[in-house]
C-alpha cells in the first residue's frame, strides 16, 4: 500500500459507522427491511383488483387491453421487482453503514451544455415522488427530525443533509422509482403503481419511524432529545416546494454537529393549550394529543375517566417503585387465563371496565414482592386508561346491539396486552387488532339486530374465544381471525344482496300487476260513469270483472284483441242494464250470447269461480237485464249473488287508492319535496321513526310508472313499499327523513375522537365562550 493512499483510507474509516454502533444499525436495517417487505407485498396484492377495475371503466378497447396486458406483466415480474427493490434499498443502508454514501453532486459541477429538457413522463414521475415524500415529511416531522439527529450521532456527528437519511421517505420512494425504471410500463400504469405505493407504503411509515427512534433510544442514543419547531422573527428560508412543512431546530453544541440533549417533556400545560379543539384527522397527531391530555388530567388530580376510575388512583400514594414491564405482562397473562375459564358463561354478561382495572391491580399486588409499594409507570397507566375508555365507548355505543357490546367487552384484557406491546394500535388504521375490532363492530351494527343475529353472535363469540385462549403476543392471530370473520360477513352480505335482488324482482312484478290493476279499474270506472246500475252489475264489474281485465292485460298486452274485447264487454254489460229503446233492446238480443260467452271465458281466467257458480251468475245477470228492460227495478235489486272477494283488490287496492288521493292532496304545497324524491338514487338511506329505535332502510327500487318506493333493511329483506305521495306526507310530518351517510368512521376512530373531546371537556375546554 503506498503512503499516498493512506489519507484516503483514513478518511473513509472516519466516515464509517463506529464499530460499537454496527450491531445497532444492523438491527435497524433488519427492522426496516422486514417492514418494507410487508408493505410492498400489500402494493402488489392490490394490483390485479385495481387494474381490473380500471379496465372495467376504460374509455375504449385499446386502453382496456393496456390494463389487462399490464396486469399479466406485473404478475409475471412481481418476484423480480420485489427482489430488485429490496436489493437497491439494502445497498443504500449498507453504504451508510460503511460510510460510503455517495456525496450529492454540487450544482457548480454541472455542465450547462449537458442540460436537456426534462421529458414529460419523467416530470410526472418526479411530481408523484415529490408529493408523496412531502406528505410523509409533514406527517412524521417530529420522528424524522429525531431520527436525523440520532443517525448524525452514529455518523461521527456528521449531519446527513437534506433527503440523505437512508431510512427516510426520499430513499424509500426513490428506490421504488429506480425499480420501476427497469420495466417498460406505460406512465398510466406507473401512476397507478405510485398511487398504490403511496397508499400502502408511504402512508404507513409513521410506526416504522417511531420504532426506529425507540430502538435507538433503548440503545442510549440521545434518549432525551427534544423536538422544537423554529419560532421567532427570522425563521430560516424553506426550500422551494416545502411550504407549510415544519422546520425543527436542534440546539447545537460546540462539538462536531451533534445536538445537545434536553430533559424529556411529558406534556406541559403549554403543550395542552396548543392542542386543536377537535380531534386531529392524523392518527399519530391524535394519539400524541391524547397523551398530552391524559398527562394534564393526571396532574389535575381527578380520578374519574369516563365511566371508570384512572388505574393510577388504585395505587397506594406511598408507592416508591414502579412495576416492571414483565410484572405487568405476567399479571395480564394471569387475567387472560382467568377469563378463559367458564368463558361461555362469562360472555352472557358485559365485562365492566372498572372491574378489569380492579382485577389487574389485584393481580399486580398479589404477585409483588413489596405489596403496597408499587405503581404503574405514567405511560403504562395512560395506556391502561386509554384502552379502558375505548371499551367504555363500546359499551355505550348506541349503534351496537347489547348482545354485540357484551361480546366485544370481553376483548378488553387481550387488547390491553396488544396496546402495551404495540402503540400502533392507536396510530395505524391497518393494525390487525384494530381492523378486527372495527370489522366485528361494523358487522354488529349492520346485522346484529336483525335475523342473522344468532349466527353472527355465535361467530363473534368464536372470535373472542380464540383471542382470549390463543393470543400470546403474535399479532398474526388477528390477521387470521380477521380473514375468517370477513369471509363470514361476506357471506351475509352476499345473501343480503341476493334477497334484495329477489325483492326488487318481486316488486317489479307486483308493480306491473298494480299498473294493470289501475288500468282495469279505469276501464270499469268509465263503463259505470254516469249510469245508475243495479248493485249486482256494479259489484260484478268492480270486484270480478276488474280482476279478469287485469289478468287479460298482463297475459295479452294492451294492444291485443283480447284486451280490446274485454274492455268492450265491460261497456256492453253496463249498457245492457240501463233502460233501452226498441232499437237498443233489438241490439241487446244480438249481443247477449257473445257477451255471455266472453264473460264466461273471463271468469274462467280468474280461477276463483266453479262452473256451477259461473252459470248461476250469468243467469242472474240475464235476469237483471230482463228486469231493467221490463221496468221492474225491484226485481233487479233483489238479485244478490255472493261474489268472491277480489284477491287483487285486497292486495293492491289500498296502495292504489293512496297513490291517487295523497299525491293530489300534496300537489299544492309539496311539489319541491316530490321533485326531490323523484330524483333520488337507489341506495339512499332513510330513517323511519315509527319504531324504537328508529329503523334505517335503504331505497332499493322505485317504479317510474306507479311511483311506488320499495325499502329494504341491511339484510336485503323488503320492509316497506310506499307510494311517493305517502312518503312525502310522512316526511312532512317528520316520521321519515333522509339518513346521514350510512358508512361512518370505524369504531376505534370514533372512540378515540370521542375520548379526545371528553378529555378536552374534563380539562375545561370546548365550553361555550361568554358573549361580550
């Protein structure tokens, strides 16, 4: 080795990570690679469904073919793409570990003659990468700041510079871009892959950065580092395109750029006063705010938290030491084993939150070598209280049937173990335990109070039993149970969709029948209008012949000869029992035989008349004709044959009558409401207050001819059919109203938001300000 090479090697050696930190960085490397492998797998698992949906909506066959071809090609290349991504990202981490990260090229070294216009595709990709990276920077500003400072200490105090963090969002996103560059996908396909990468990877990096920081803290790397956004009259200039991002300022020492540690802050009064009044949408910010509010509540000396006491209030005031994490875990394990005993019996009654806290405290004290001298750490007490408030929310949730609340309440102990093991339960929507709890709550609110309740409840019991009996710390159990539970609820949903389709088909048939009935009644009404008819003929036309007209119309159509003749028969029969002159009586003699024959055929269509009954009825009609023409109305009035009740009239008459009268009565003052109802889309949810609790029903179908609106419940069962006039009238009266969006936030999101607002109220905030 020549002497002139020595300075170069010395420089590289000074830049490399110090050997004492090598194992720590390798541990961080393994953590990151495992997490990225999981998240990237989520990207490719969604490609087929996403591209298939895009192909289904493609504007032409050529674009559709592009989506289908790309679907097959990505499926074929997936192993190579995933392998390439992991290799490229690992190379960057290895370069950092060895101190050989390539330096950024200074602007002054660029050759102007080599500059070219950026291609449109490249520009679009750059925008996509920049947007997703900036979003992560904004959401994870505190964690990224801390990680940059800690890595700088590992890097011999040398700062990594803008976007040089090998674990940072820029490295993660840019590696994906370099991976896609080796495959000739069209920009339209790459854009879809970038969107999926953003959704599945970039938006789920917050827990990873928290875990990396925690691992470094546990190794003693700046454990008390404090994050302080820059403030003052002269803030540093922000780089172009990063408006709105938070800039953090470490306090520099006189050393090689390493930040000075300050005492850790655990939620000061000023921190709490700066919190937004409403729960933040960002889950990480929401969880941080809850921690600040819980710390403030603890300092206030209040013991109540919702429906239970804070677990800190159960500890003796003379406690001088804290339980170890192992002691707490063992106490929870004992509680879980106790709950597994006689579980079927326990599931019949709700598990009170206060009872869980008391039993946990008793277990801790009973196993302690120093009873009466121990307490939980403040952080652990906050987690216990926060989980308790989530389960208090479940027990109070009005959207859940009592049976489902009772079942879910028994997950309290295992979920407490999950929360103490992994705070991502509160910050990550896709946390498996959180998704399972949300899925069961949603199924309970949709189907728990309906006919599927027994089967659904049995499935929920099975899930709870598996969690209590089998959860020992491996979160994969929740993924497994979620898959099985979702399969069950998918089956319920498919059954509901099938019931709804059948209900719609039946409603269409019923509506067609109602429309035909309406036309038949109109024919009879015109036939008897202005005529004084004997009761036998009027009843026959209104009860029996209107039904025969309905069936003839349905069978043959309104343009058929059969329908025309049936209408003519109604007119001729009504005419035949009015006083006639000589010419009329002569005509009646000619028409009587074919008239009676057509009446007989029509009655046979109904099926409710036997041959003897038809013969007697026709004889009575002929007798009535003779009596009227002989000017002997009393004989006609004495004819009272027993006509069978109209089955169609009993089934449809009330709907048809209401349709006529109500719409007319509303015409003057409810046209706007009627017009709104006419333009509603299928799937709109209504709330009917005619029961307690109110029923939520979905508009599944309406008739464009009769304007009947059909409603189904969550299980697809037909519950109500209402003419538009009746619906408008009930909406005016406040008995029916349009419901809010059916699919609200998931259970845990609603619970954490409600807890945040409650803690704000307990702190004296969110109160109406007095008017000046």
